[in-house]
C-alpha cells in the first residue's frame, strides 16, 4: 500500500465516522424532541440532559457511536423553536383526513426534525436528510410509516429545494 492509498483510506474512514456521529445526532434529536413534546421543558435543558447522560449510552451491549453535539443541539433547539412553522409545512402535504396532531408523537418528532433540516440546514443535501430520517423511522416503525416519512419529506424537499432534487444531469426525478 502506498502512502497515497493510506491517506485516502484514512480520509474515507474519517468520513464514515463523521457520518455515524451525524446519524447518531439525528436519532438522539428525534428522541429529545419527543421528550420535549411529551414531558415539556425547555429544549436547552433537554439538550443538556442528553449531552450529560444519554448520548453515551450502551444499548443491547453495544456502545452507541458518539453523537455530533453541535448538530444535535441545532436540530433540537431549532425544531422546538420553529415547531408551528414546521407543523404547518407538514400539514400542507398531508391528505385532508390527516392532521399533524393525528400522527404518533414519535412520527411527529421525526417529521419535525427532517423538515427543520430541509428548511434551515441548507448545508445538508436534501436527499441525505430524507435518507437519514427514513432510517430513523425504520428503527421505530413498519414500512407504512417509513414510506409516509419518505413521501412527506420528499414532497417538502421538492417544494423547498427543487434545484437540489433533480437528477444528476438535470432531468427531474
């Protein structure tokens, strides 16, 4: 292996670790936003609690990857701050017979976090945001809810960031 190959491998490994810490931050943000909705409290206090106690947990004998604390904090505080705006956007793509309030609380948290990122985290490609929150949904629900998350976030992304939602080469999806 050459020095160039070694540097390339190290770069790829750092990229994978960064992706894992961001995925962990998103999962934790959904859990924190769920806690915020169910138990109340200030988002900043919930962020501190998670940072101090929950982001370093071992689940089923496996240590969770460390979460990107900056991303976690941004999503939790941002989604809680903009909850009315996010709910209005989500409601805009639901069918007439469904309301945001009718969704399960954890699904609301997932959609709020994903919508927050689509609106306020333009540094993250919309397809990455969608894929991340579809994966989070899959951890909690069946294919029905996973498909719902995918459909809602995809529709929002197409409205909010249409240029980024086109296929490579410029043709619409």
